C-alpha cells in the first residue's frame, strides 16, 4: 500500500510546491455512528489509528417539536468521547423535512432559535453547520417560485437569523454554511428535482444578502460537499463543466463568492474565508465481505479498493495544497450494512475489516502531517479573482476554424460573414461588424450588431447578413462579453482587419459567404485582444 501511495504522489506532483494552509490540514469523518455506539469501540480506535481528528454529526430539526433536540443524550455522550479522544466535534443542523422552512418567516425564526438552543446545549462544540445542501430539492423546498429563485433567498434569511441567534448565546462559535452540493440543474420547471448549481446558488445567495442590507457576515466557513461529476466512479481531480463545481473547481467557487460578496461584510476567499470539504466518498465493491451486508440490490456502480484508496489520497492532497481549506471529511468511516439504502464508502467494511483506503489515508496523514506534498496535476494551488470573462477566446476564422483564429478576406459580392467565440462561463455578448478606414483599422462605422448569450463551452454562430453585397473595403469584428453572474466582469475581443472586394485568388468558397484564402503577399496587421482591467 505504501508503494501505491508513493506512486500516486509521484504521478500528481507539480514542479513547484503550492502554498499550503497556514495551519496543517485536518481530516476526519462525517458520521453519526458515534451517536449510537459506545465510546472506545471500533469506530474510535480506527479513527485514532488513521489520524482523523474531526467528527461531523447531524441534528435534524423537527418543525412539529421545534425545541426538542433529537438524541440529545446520545450526542452528549459522543461529545464526551470526542473530548477524551482529542477529536474536534462539528454539528450539522438542518430541517428533517425539506419543506419545513421555505419562505415562512415564523419557521425561519423557530429554526434559528433551535440553532441557538443547540449551541447552549453543547458548550463543548464550537463549530456548527447551518443547513445541508439547500441548493437541491431533496433537502430544501421550494427551490423556485414562479420560475425564479426561492431556495437561496429563503436560505439566506434563515442562515442570517441563525448566525445572529447562535452568536448571541455563543459568541465563540463558528458558523459553517451552506454545505452546498456540487451539482444542480438550474431548471425551475424540472418535473421531479429542480435544483441550483453551486455557482448560481452562490450568486442568488449574494443577491439576497445584498438586498437585505445586512452589515454582518452570514457564515465564517464556506462548507461544500466536493463530490466529482460521477459521484462513485470519478476521481476528485476530474473537473465539472460550468456552473457545477467540485473539489477540482475550488477556483470557480472562489470566483463565485468574490462575485457575490466582494465589498460586503461577508468575507470571500481573498478576505480570509476558510473552506471545508465536508462529506466525500466513493462506494466500493464488497467482494469477500458480502455476509456483513443485507443483500439488497446494488444501486450504484461501485469501484475497487485501489481506486478508492487513490481517490482518498488525492482529495487529501487537494485540500492540503489549497491555502483556504482547513478540513476534509469522508462519509462515513464504516460502511452501512444496507446496500441499496446506505453507503459503502467507508474506510472499513461493515464487518470492520480494513479497506485499502484505511492504510492509504493512515500513510498519507503520517507522512504529510497535514502539509502539501506537491499538489495534484491540473488543480491550482493559488487563486486570485478576475475581472474578465473566464475562458473567453475568439473564433474569427469562420465555420470549422479553431479558437484564436482570424478572419480571411472575401471577394466582392458576399452578403454574409460569420464569426464566433467560446467562453468558460455563461456570458452575454454584443458583436459588431465595423467598416474601417484601411488595412490597419482607423475610424470606422458599425455596419451591423448582434447580441445574445454565449453558453459555457459552446460556440454560438454570430452571422452578419445583408440583403445586398457588402461594400468593398476593410472590416473587423468586435465582441464585448459580460459574465452572466457578474456583468461588471467584461472582456472585449477584437479581430484583425479583413478585406471584402480585394484581389482574392479565384478559389471555391468554403461556405456561404466564405471565400478562399487571402493573398499570400497581402500583409495583415497583428491581431489584438483587448481586455478590461
């Protein structure tokens, strides 16, 4: 197993060691097992042996009994054991029914009072998570109302009240939120599972925060569930397409937070906001351990033990090499026995036998001591906000051309010219075709304008057509882009000039409105890409 660990670290090492957190990374488990088992049992001895020092347990609020803490005595006993074991406890508090709060002001206030009650009931706990994946329908309803966001706004109101209520009785406490899911469909009219992607949820959360006029934070730690695109089979280093975001897209999350909260009382990543990668795991095959499980049908595509071990080490490294991340928690430590109803993503099988991930994480923690060991290829360890549109590149060369291509000259008689672009996030665009004074540009007149929305990773066709041939002369394209989640972030793309009606060689046009290549001897000015600061 040590050879597997060494090979993984060698394969993912970067040439420059990234900046690690100021404090060593913490690792632990998101698991309610300690609430229902004795102190010092296999869970506690295993967590200590691996090196896990954080424990997240849940408290579900019942709106029908708003002042009753479920399993209060069990939680107290588990917290006593955590104190004896040197483990930091974290309590995740969320409604037991997804529709329990919504836009109901009284329910929001009752829940906030319950969070404060838990803070008083458990003085040994300093860290409290408010909510659980409020961007998905399974845990928060409604997600939308009349086609517009409801969940982010309602959650913001609830989180703000909970923050104030908890700080009033426990000023020493730390509030984590929103425990966001890594995925969502942004479909207000989905038949069964309307949800928000993390980027759009953060945007809507920020809008609600700003609209409230609040002058205090709503969370101290940004908590997210960093599952990859295919939850049980993909590596944590696999990136989502925008606007989803997992562990490999922390830069995207940080930009979304900057867009949403920069300049307010809520800190963003550049303002020292800390991050928690809470609740991650991949379910494994059970070969050789089947008698310990209930035998119900498997409902996921499980992976082998070596793949899970490598994935655990990889996520541990991603967290350690990001200066904003303070902890990574796996879910759970010991497999659930129900194959179709639970999770087989632990470091131990249900019969308490070790998986390979047990020894891999033990070796990782022992060797790294919470420090970055080189990083994971393709995952940035440094981040700074941008004021531009992410990934904006021109495609000026016509149909089939690549990114960065430039326009070719056309013979006289064309009635249409085509251009395009590609972006790494949704952005509105205003494209202009301008007739300029000469081959090097100069004063010009806008001939036509096109507007639209460029979707992330798509190539919109921007067609300029006219009822009669364009006049002979020199032209250029200009495209102004504005990020959909923050229109203040802009990028301007400007093509080099091209000629219509010049001495273009006699060649068969490549497509409607597209003539052959430009003359070999005709010089063209260098292309420019102008970007706002």
